[in-house]
């Protein structure tokens, strides 16, 4: 399903107007602009996104409908805030969108005026860098940016309060089940502006890379007095009793739950299915949302597959988008076949891990891909033999160098010359057999995957 990309024109024009084509361009631009201009640009992006996001929702009942909504984890908003780490997440999300989604809705954090101008500039640079990173997909209409957060009337705000209470109960249940798998440490700060740093380590299905650290501007109330003014450079392990009494693990899950709740409403408003690569987000979503659990699990498994399989990582986003534009039916067939395979795997109740994703690729996708490659090679050899026989019947064509330069830019002129000798039919058939994939190859469900593999070799 191709989206109208006219909505992207303004934001692409904004990047072009200021010469923003790379992260370094953004850094230089943000550093040179007065803070009032930075606020104006950020405010303009927010107003534009709010206006352009008012589109007709799609139907989530159609299993072939592939509109997705990127979770905080998938788009890199819930993990490390440093740009290099966020950029890796955005690169992965871009590849996920190009290789799996018809359309991906991505909330953009615009924030408010921050206390320090240096923080405002850093935040603005992150926002503009994200737009630059996603530019090819925005321009192609595959990704649509919307402002993060939702507006609710009094009635629906009251309903949301009830939902928050329910989500918090779910989060507390999960936290209690997993609390023994978490380790929390506190590292006193050596700087006057910071109180310290809190590091939370736990399962990777709950925390990106199994660890996240929070910079503390103020010492939390639960912190023991002896730690507050400590000059130690060694982290203090927070005792399990204190972790429980201060609700540190449950607070983490409540934060994730509240974020998932907001995104649930946003996904519904955008007419898109929720897509995440973090298991705990998916678990919370399934416990709350009416969406078919199979859909979210399949999307999550695809994220794991794209993250795990070298073939998907080797192909550039630009190449995938070009192939989608050239072979739209092939992409739809491939995406449908992939969803079906992943859906069957999810129904079997298997875990969404890198090992499982590798098994899917090696057991289901790779054998079919090898078989398709073998068919394509056999057809190519057969076509070359037939074309060689036809071309060899005319010394005139050989003299014009057709056989030696069959794919040259002068082919059209050669065809005109050949017409004078009444050889157009033979030549056209021969060339066609060499440059066209047989219909049985093109119509295969994994033909798009074959083309991706071919492109990855270039």
C-alpha cells in the first residue's frame, strides 16, 4: 500500500532550506542559530505534525493491512539518550520499515522549553537529526511523523485515568514476578551539578542491552544519608529490601506501562497496529489492548529476524526502497509470505529470541531462497543458450557487436539497424530471454528476497 507522500513535502523542504543532509550539518546549524530561532523551528515542526497527522484511520481488522505504530523502544526513545545510541536504533527501525511495513507511524518527541539553553540545543539537534536519519522513508511515504502524546476531552481523560490504574496493577504484577532478576546500584557524583547516577540492570526483554543508567539532579528521598555526601568512586549496591520498599523495580515497569498506554491510544488514533522489539512492552500491550495478540507478536518476531539475519542488515534502506518502488507486487507477496511464516511460528508458542529468529531463517526462508536461486540460475543458463543460438544465426548482428555488448546503451540503435535486415524479431526474443526473469521466478513469494540478496552482492 503506497502512501501519498505530499504530507512530507514541508518537512523535507525545511531540511533542504537549511542544508540539513547529515548529523554534522545539524550540529553546525543548531550551534550557529540563536535560541529563539531554534524554538521557532521546533514549534513549527510541532504545528505541522499536529495538522498533518489528522488523517483517516485504517482498519486493523484486515490481516494484510500493514500500518504499524513504532513503540518507544523500537524508535529509540526509551533507552539511552546519547545520539550515537539512538541513531543505531533509528537505523534499525528504518530497515524494519523498509523491509516489512507498508507504513510506519513514528511519534516525534518535541518537548518543551528546557531550563538550560545548552539542553534546548542538544534536544533540538536530536529532533532534527532524527528527521534527517529517516528522510528517505519520509520522502517515500513509508514513514509518517506525528507529535508524541495525545489530547483528550474530560470524559476520555477520566477513562484514561482508569486505564492508568489498571496498567499500573499489571505493571506491579510483572515487577513482582521479575524483581529477583534486577540489580540496582548507586554511584555518587563527583560534580556539584549532579547528585549521582542510578544504574538498573535486568533481563534484556525488559531493558535495552540489559542495563540503563539515570543521571540524578537531586538525591532521591529513599537514598541513605551516608551515600548522599559520599566521595566514593565505587557504586553502592542497593539492598533488595530497599529496592522493594522504594518500589524501584515497580516504578520502572509503571513507567513502561504508562508509556505503552499513551502509545496504545496514539496507535488507535492513527489507525495503526502497535509494533515493538521489547518483550515487556508487548506483554503489557497484549494484557490491555483489543488488538489480536498474533499481530503484535508477529511484528515483534519480524523485528528480531531483521536484527538477527545478516542479509537484512547488509541491504541499505535506499536499496530496499528502490526495489519496493520497482517491484511493488513482489514486495507485497514477500511481506505476506513472511507474515504467514512468522504467524505460524508465533502460534506454536515459541520464544521471540535471536536463536529462534535464526531458526526461522535457516529452516524456512533460506531453503526456499536457495531453491529459488537455483531455479533462477537454471533459467538464466537455458535463456543464454537459446539467445546465443538465435544471435549466432546472423553474422550481421555479431559484426555490430550485439553479442559482446548485449546490455550496452547503444542497444536501441542496434535494433534500428537490425530492422533493415528483417532481424528485429529474432534479436528482440534473444535479448528478452537474457534480461527478463521468467514469470514463475518473478511470481514466487520470495522473489523480493532474492532481489535483495542480489543487490547485497553489489
